[in-house]
C-alpha cells in the first residue's frame, strides 16, 4: 500500500494502554509500531506500520515524540537549531 501523506495526532490516554510512556518517549520501535496504527490517518494496519520505510518511520516516531516534549525541551531544541541555521 502506498500513501501520499499520513497524519498522526496526539494520542489520548486510552491509546497509550499497554505501552510504557518511557518506551514511547524513547521512540522504542515496538512501542511506536503499536501506537502509530492507533493515531494515524488514514489508519495504518499493523502490517502497514511494520512495512514503513525506516526514514518514514523515524519521521513519524519523531513527531509522536514531539507530542510529549516539555516547554523546556522544545526551547533547548530551538536553541540548538538556531545555532545551526545558515547565515545569509
């Protein structure tokens, strides 16, 4: 199956059932492969999630991880990204 775009939304508490929040925040592959089908649009099947290209999987997992970042974590990432912006 091929998709032009996949949207992931912030998971609700019940969609985290059976998962360790530490595993989700650590982008554990098994946790992500369980969670992604629960929060993706169009809904991915488990087989489709397992068949994701590693680069696409990493991008989706990074987006999911972003849902759990604190304000201070976001600030640190923005500060680091600012340092590496090309100067015009």
